[in-house]
C-alpha cells in the first residue's frame, strides 16, 4: 500500500514537472495581456495646442493665492482689449459727429472706420445709421464680467479646454479640427471646443462673440441704455443679457452675479 502511494506521488510530481513550463508561459502571457489592456485603457496625455506656459492653477493650496494668480494671468488681456475698444469707439464717435456737422472724413479716417466696421461684421457704408449700429457693438465688457465668466467656464483655469487649448470661455467652433472634441459630445453633433494659440486671441474671440452674436443682443441693448442714461456699465446688469450663454439659463446668471459680488476685492489688486 505504501509503495503504491509513493508511486502515485512520484507520478504526480513527474507530470507537474513536465507541465510547469507551459503553465508558467500561460501565466506570463496572461500578465502581459492584462498589462496591455490596462495600458490601452489609460488615457493618452494630450499635448497643449499652444506654446504658452500656464500657471499650475490646480496646485495652489490656498484659494486666495489661486484666485490672484488666475486674475493676474487673465486681467491684462481683458484690460488691453477694452483699451483697444475704447479707441475704436472714440474714432466712431468723432466720425459720427463730423458727419452730423457735414464735415468730410479724410482717407485715413475712412479706412480706419471701414476696418472697424468689418471687424464687427457690419456694413461698410459710412453714414450716421451704420455708425450708430456700430456704437452698440463697439463697447467695453466690464473686466468683472469677463473675469468671472473665464473663471466659471474654465474652473479657474484647470479645465482640459483651458489647459490644452487656452479656451477660458467655453467657446465652440464648427469646422473639423478647429479645436478639441468634447468628451461628452452628443452622437451626430459636429461642434468642437475652440483652441487658441494665445490668451489674447482667446480673450479677443470672447469679446467679439459677446459684441456681435445675435444671442447677446439683449446685453448690448442694456449696455446702450446705460450709456444713454449716463450710468456705469455694471457687470451685474449686463449678465441679464447672457441667458443664452449657458443651458443653465437663469441659474447661470445668478451664479455669475454671486461670483462677481464675492470676488470684488480681487478685481483692482
């Protein structure tokens, strides 16, 4: 009996020794396959579509420091855009005053006015009516509003679209390859999130969108009325004209106004 048991154990060891290399190979192959599958599942790190060095907004431990860094990064571009717009507006005002007093514009003035009209998607006929239309569009956007929309839309500069495409305002584009494909884009949708080569280009695009798109006609009307009443162009009043900016509608407006009021201490630092 004992001999039979010993023979059985020896036979089992012999069979196991023969099969071991194949078992090891299968386990190794299984490990390699699992590793490969895990590797494929890992998202490829997107390379920025620009050459701008961004502050690492996500690494700020102190909220106040993060906000200051964000405002310091975006604000100079907003202020530069508003400065440019005020100069354009002054040129339009002078031209309108001259026309109303039957004074001719010289060639340089005319060329400058035509350039402004083209940039705001307006007819290039220089007359009082066209210049009045232009003055509705060629006007500032309060820095408080621009900065808070940038913070809201980009999650204070940490969103994928801000990091990869310098898109701080959630702007869309509609030609293939114009930007970044949203991860949750509906089936059949063709829009992309626009990508920019510079922060100034992103800010300029945002300003043009607000000042020309039909969806924000109400904002421009509110702003024009404030001008006529010689009232300050308050950010929290203009937000009422941004109902179409977000699918969230009124909730988006309320959130922007709350953000504006909560962050006033940072706007002029």
